[in-house]
C-alpha cells in the first residue's frame, strides 16, 4: 500500500489530506473518507488504509483545518461525557464545521488529486462516521452524477429543525447507501435518528442496526468498539463499493 500526505490549498488556507492507495499503476476509484468528531488519529488512518487495500484511492481530509492543523483530543476525556472540558472542546470543534465549507474543501481536494495518474476520474464513493456521516449525505446530494455510493456509520447531527436538514435529502438520493446504527447509541439515539431512518426507508439503502452497539462502534481504539457491528459493516462497505465503483 502507498501512503501519501498532501497539502491542498482551500479558500480558507492549507488543508492536510492523507492519501492511501494500493500498489500498482491504477487508476483506482476515489473514495472520500470523512473522519468523526475526534478528528484525525490512528483509527481513522486505518479506515483509509482498509479502503485502499480493497482497491480504492482513499482521500482523508483534515476537516478541522480552519481551527488548527490536525488537532487532537484526549479520548479518555471525551469519554467523561457532557460537561467535561474535553467533551465540550470536541463539541465546539464539531460546531465549527460548515457543510458548505467542507463541500468547497472537497472540490479543492478533488481538483488536487486529478494530477495523480493513479486517481480514477470516474464515479466515486464517500463514507463517514458521526458528523462525517452527515457530510457524506451532503456530498452525495451535491454531486449526484459523480458520487454513486455512500456509507454512513453511527450518523450524528443529521436531523435538525432547519428546512435544509441533512436527512431531508436522503430519500431522494440516487446513490446506493449503506447506513449502520448502534441500538445503544448514547450520542445519537435511534429515536433521535428516526426521521433519518424514515427517509432511508425511501432510499436505495441497506440499513443495519446492531444490538448493544454504542456510538463509535466501528473503531477498535474506542471503548465502544463492537466487533460484530464493525465486521458486518466493513463487509457491507466492501460489497457496496465493489458493486458501484467498478
């Protein structure tokens, strides 16, 4: 596997982008990976590596670049929950994300990787975790002819009272979706996500709900890691991209 680190110039300054792809000449279909709230860390780099090992050109942007380069969080502090300083710092970072700004970042990123001959120029995929799931839905809705497959795990911040709430576009997406929920998610419960789940019932989507799984169940580095949910999700993701991006 090949590992690269790029710096992409956005309208708001430089953005670090981790690139992972298989050995060989390619071209490999591009998959945009959106990190979750805790940002760039080993677990998320491992996600990009798994995508690359499956035969894709994975690009992982630093979504928080406007407030700091590759900012990190104390996961143990986050685990203390609402009211703890690190959890509140995390929520401030998540709140700093603008969907429109992230979509502009992705456009700059895609322009940047066109110079790499191993990056495919055809249809693409996207995947994200937590707030990254919301951004996955936004990206699929904004570039429907280009992004034909999306995976969203333990989605958060997808249901709001705003008229352009992210969940409202899901039912009309042309892309094929895989979406996974934890039945025991304490950050974004099944009840909170019911409007999203209702829209998914109208979409071209495969939906899994894992009993006993809490928020963050995909990541081995988190206490919430749920082996069954993570294993099944990865199989669904590989199947989805294999059908839609080849």
